[in-house]
C-alpha cells in the first residue's frame, strides 16, 4: 500500500508540474505560441488546451475530486499525449519531439495504475 501511494504521488506530481504548472507559466510565451503555430493549430486552440491541461492537472492532484472526474482527466491527458505525438510525427517526422509525449504517457499510466490500486 505504501509503495503504491509513493508511486501515485510522485507520478501525479510530475504530471501536475509539467502539464499544470509549466503550462500555466509558459503558455503565453512567444516560443509556446510559435510551437502551436508550427504544428498548424490556431492560437485559440492553444489557449483552450492550456485551460483544459491546468484543470486536468488540478483534478488529478486534489484528493477530494470525485473518481469519475479523475477518470475524465486521465482520459483527456491520454488523448493529449497521443495527439501531441501524432502532430509532431506528421509535421516534423521521426524525432525526439514525437517521442517525448510517450514518456509522459508512461508516467501518466503509472499514476493511473497506482490510483486504482489505492482506490479499488
């Protein structure tokens, strides 16, 4: 039980910091806006993505949030990471940017697995 709790909090904190905090702090930088444009998405899509990432990260990290809402947040991040990878593959070809979302997907899946071991 203690092992699962540690895995859950470490992996969930990583997701929270990278998808919630970092996104909120860097979303309006020129580099972030250029990244969205580079992939062919309009600026409003990037803004909407920021809102949903921050809300999803908060949903995962706050213990009092209902299980059903957490499930939606996990699903949203899975789609986010998969489509980020697909976008990078389509625009840039095979490269680090295309594989990086899979690293975070692995962290997310570890969080999801440990969450369900703690909350059967």
